C-alpha cells in the first residue's frame, strides 16, 4: 500500500449503506476503502452521524454504523 494512504474498514456495518469520506461517496458497506491518510470526515449512510477519524498511513481503522 502507498505510504500516503490508509484503509477505512466497514465490515461490521449493515450492507448497502453509502460510505462518505469528506462528503464524497467512496463506496458502499461492507466495503473497505483506501483514502489519503490523516484526519477524515466519515459517515455511513445518508442519515448516519458524521465523525472525524484519523486514518493511519499504511494502516487501517474500523468504522461502525
């Protein structure tokens, strides 16, 4: 994996919800998506709660619905 990217894992989220990162749709649960590392705004589903997560460079972080 690129050292400037990390992975957001949504495996525990219900299937079929859009994954928003920084207000852009980047996938659908239960996908794992690769994004630039650093602080990102993440929301699962259109009615989900937006939260800030720190995506580690070269690593992964789990986000639940």
